[in-house]
């Protein structure tokens, strides 16, 4: 919504379609990261090491997904010809959302995962 405000894009059907596409990519990136961390936790006990290694190992796939989606929509975001009034809002949502969701996926998600894993860990006497 912040990116839409910055670029003066009004809410429309195209914007909501962009949100649907964005949510799919963002959730997929989060699932890729969490499943990687879960696989590491099956082998190792240290949550912090698993979170760091999992985030490092999934950095390239998550960045590649974000880059491909952003670059694919860049031409639509810069379009000025016929139909651009429908393409620009959708592309603006996807590009802005992908960039912010990638940062959240790589920094906030591992932090929250580690905090919740420590909270839910069984306490020894």
C-alpha cells in the first residue's frame, strides 16, 4: 500500500489481482525457507545454527524468485502505451510487494521462527 501511495496509484481490480499474485509468491518463499530450516532441525539441535544455515542456503532461490518476478513486471510498470492504465497498477503492486516481502522473508521470518522455536522448546529441569 505504501508503494501505491508513493506512485499515486488508485485501488482497482488490477491492484487486487496483483495482491493475489504477490501473496502466492510471498507465501511460497516463506514455505521454502521454513521447510529448509525444519529439515536442518531434524539433524541438529541448535535452533540458531539451523536458522542461520537455512536462511543462507535459501537466500539464492528466494532472491532469484524475487528478481524474476520484479524484472518480469518492470516492463509493465514502465509502460505508457495503450492499456498501461491497467498494467501499471498490477506491476506496481507486484514489484513493491515482492521487494518488501523478500526482505521480510529473509530477515523477519528467521527471527520469528527462532523466537517461537525457543519458546516452544521443552524445558529441562
